[in-house]
């Protein structure tokens, strides 16, 4: 992993309300304990956000721990009482600096006091297991979304070089499930994979799965990878995604509702 630039910051707010109709959304507030992300995935759409565009360093090379995030969340207990929280939409709450700062852990402790209707934790990192003790206390109100866009670790190394290995992710997902936590595989976006093998691996590691395609590639770091852009826009890619979806349906991982 390349050297990560860490800038501790204080913020005015740590919660972002979800706009629009509640029925159309699965969360009321997103919660991002960090700004920036050391994973630096090539397809990450967050590089288009103003705070990322304004940063002089490339996406993936910096992270700003929001040092007052747990404190602000504590002050917002009433606001989130009984609500649905998604952690996180613009960072990975279990990126490696969490071992040093424990902001996600401290936020979880506050959320345990907020009678949440639903907590969705979204990550691709084994560090989530550090907080198993707290996560289990949310019971069936907790869902873990686990990002795993391919079964091919060479593809992972090319497009998510700082992220945990595919084998490591599958292992973490299985451990979470064994602990009784609902795990939803986020195959989003689908990268090059072997649909048959991938669906088989996911059926052992996840309760459900959802799939999305590579999008906005011209506005992510994929724009510098012409060969990849051509592939993701091509017919072979569409057919691969369709086959993966079909196999996930057959495996019972994709359900309506
Ligand atoms: S882990 Fe998520 S937020 Fe971080 S770079 Fe990858 S896609 Fe973006």
C-alpha cells in the first residue's frame, strides 16, 4: 500500500439526510466517520464529489478522520432515534486507519443507544470483525453490505490494489454469517469474473446479493485505462453480467423486495 496522507479534521455535521420519499430509500441518514478513503478503488464515484476534487492529492492517497464524529453523533441522538442509518456512502468505515482512530467503533457505541430501526454497515474489510461484539448487539436490525466485485484476485489487484484480497473478503463474510449477521454481497460494480465460480463462492458467503454495472467510467480513474473502458462498454461485459445475475438468481441470492 502506498503512503497514506492522514489529516485529522473537525466537522460541523456527520450525518447526511437522505432526500426524497422514505418509501423509495432504505436509509434515512448516511454516516461517514472519515472523509476520503485509503482503498482508492479505480471505479470509485466519490472522486467526483467536490471535497475530493478540491483535494490536491489523488483519490486513495489521503484520508481525513473526522475526529469529532462520535461526539456530534452523540449530540444527534434524538435526531436518529428510531431511524435507519447507512454507514458509509463515501468512505469505507473499516479502512485501515480505523485500527488507529476507532471512529467507526465509537460511532457504533453511540448508535447502540439510539433504538435504530435499521443499521446497514457497508465495507470490504476484515477490520469489521474487530467490532463483532458491538455489531451483534444490534440483533436483526443490522445488515452488513459486503463489497466484492469479482472472484478474480488479479482483477482486484489491478483495480482495487489497496483493498483486502478476495479470499480474505469471502472468509470475513462467512465469519459474519456464522455469527448470525445477515450479509449482503454488493457486486457493484461487476468486474471481470467467472460467473459460475463467483456465484458458487457467494452462495457460501452471503445471504443475498445485488449487482450493478460499471458506470460513469469517464468520471473515475478508469478513464485512464482505455482497455478497461472498452471492455466495460462492450457486449462481452453485458453478457458476463447477465450470466452472473442469472446464476445468482438460481442460487437464491437475488430476491425481489
Ligand atoms: S472502498 Fe468505497 S469509498 Fe473507498 S475507494 Fe473503494 S469504492 Fe470508494
